[in-house]
C-alpha cells in the first residue's frame, strides 16, 4: 500500500538519490525533478525496483514556470502530492571576490530560489486540501558560514529565514500543512566531484563526513513523524550551538582551518565537468569518493529515528542524576 506521492528535487544524485531510494523502500511513490536524463532514468529504475510508482521529469528548479509545470504533471500522472522535498543544489568553491558574479547568482537561484519555487508549487496545491508536508534540506551552514562557500552558505541562511517566515504564516492561518527543515552535516556525495572549484586541490566535505544514506534516513524519519527542525549529526549540533554561544571563536577557528579542511590533496581523481549550468552526462549515484573516511552514524543519528526510546533513555539518565544528587545531599546532612 502506498504511503502517498512524494516529490524530490535534485533527486538523481548525492543526498537526493539516497532520499529517493529510502522513500521508495518505505512505500512512497516518488516523482524526481532534476536536469539530467541519464540520472533520471537510473533513479526511476531504483524506484521501480522497490515496487513503487516513479516519474522522472527534466526540470531546472531555478525556472519557476518549469517547476509549476512539473507539479501539474506529477498530480496528473501520480495523484495529489503528499510530500515535497526541496533538495536540489549546485556549488562554487572559491573566495568571494574570485567567484564570477554570474556563477554566484546561478548558485543563489538554484540553492535559494529553487527552494522558494518548489515550496510555492507544493503549498499552492497542499493548502487548499489542508494537508501535506514540505521538507527543506538545510545544513549546518545555514547557521554558520564558512570560507570558500559564500554563495551556498548565504542561500542556506536565506532558506532558513524564508522557512521561519512561512511557518508563522501557516500557524496563523491554522493550516495543517506541515513544514520541516532537516539540517545536514558534511556528506560524502558526488557534489564534490562536480562543483565549480577554484581551489588548488580536490574539494572535500569538512570532517566528520557521513554517508548520504544517513541524511536520507533522517529525512524519511521526519516524513514519517513530522517535526519542525532536525539537526543531523553531532557535528551539526556542535556547529549550531557553538555559533550561538561563541561566534567570535568560530570566526577565528574557521579562518584558520576552513581552507585546508575543505581540500583533499591526497585525492588525485580527476574532477567531473561542473554542473552549475548544465547536467553532467551519466548516472552518478549517491556516494562520492570519500567512503574511506565516511561514517554511517552514531548515537545522535540513532536518536532521530528512535525518538521515543531516546527520550526514555534521557529521562532515565536524568532521574538517575537527580537521585544521585539527592543521595549525596542526604548523606551530607547526616
């Protein structure tokens, strides 16, 4: 039995590909919006293999009209959209003044306005039905900018502000449409092979690195049990909280470590052509070239998918701590 109809933008590679696979395994019919026909064919085959209905639509999310047309086609061929995941992204690595202004604007159009376009297409169909769920793929970098990724960081900050504004509007109107953000850590995806890079060495995610399936499971868990914000990975938690407590320290720390930490001189694999303006031919899957150092999770990751058990464990530790303090206090008064 189908869980419903889901749409994933940028669903042919990297995190998006892993999300599509995870949703299909959990019983969702999935429509995939992306630019590359080869990747769309491969992703549709993944969904078919899971026994779910699939639809691949060539779409540039920066084109609002194209996104609206794709949404119409999804509802016509698969049925009403129940879940929309805004994930599509592109990237340019380099210092701000070295990045071509057109490249910066293109990255902003995809990484920010692509989310706006997707949200509008989904919400305009969900709100009259008073049901549905939109998930924004966020990032630790929505809370803390780092060097060499000014366009991406700015777009993720913009998505956060946009989503917060829209959340208040939905609450004010009494809408039952759900809106969630899932903030990701560094993931081992193909993006680091096809970003437009101005760096001397191969770009890499900032350690610790997680496999994309970790992020995909978190997204599917939020689809199962909606919540407004989810931080994936201990590194995301530390980044967000660290920047709230000591932004001045984060400035200095990232200025010292952010350049070398985003380059891998030991990786000599040739880069793919960048995908800023055009899709890269071929079906490139979910994982990148950093599986030798990537992890599949940890306690914080486990807790996202097991909220009840995690809450019970935390409550147990809290009760134990209170009892221990009370015991010590009682002994001290004797």
